[in-house]
C-alpha cells in the first residue's frame, strides 16, 4: 500500500468509503425517523432524507478520519470535530430549507 504501510492504506480507504457510507446512513436514518417516529408528510420526509444525507456526507468522514489518525497513523488534516459538526448542521439545514424544483412544468 502507501509506503509499505498496509494499515495506513486501509485507514485512507476507510476515510473515502465513509463519505458514501455517510450519505447512505443519513438517508436511512431520516427515513426511519420521519416515517416511524415523526409521521411527517412525504415532502418533508424527502427533505429530511436529503438533509440527513448531507449531514452524513459532511460529518461521518470527520469521525472516521479522527479515528484513523489516532489508530492507523494516517495524517488526514482536519479542523476540530465541533467545527465540522457545526458546519454539517448548517449545510443540512440549508438543504432542508431549499424548496425542491417541481418537475411538472405548467408552461
């Protein structure tokens, strides 16, 4: 792997896989939350799914990166976890508030 360190290479791989995993897990978490516990409408449920996917995309790699930096000797540069959490919340809130485009054009 990278410079003869297979554990370090696995750490980098885990970091990149966590991006896709964050999108997937965020979407599934929002589906369960909106359908079983909140009972929201279909539109709000879709917006929750997208917002939580954005949150997972922005925040899960940070957690995995911090773990791999400590345990697998990777050197992934990041700001504090709190700063990443704050911006992941802001990004998810912005995406939730954006009204999706209507695919039925009435022209």
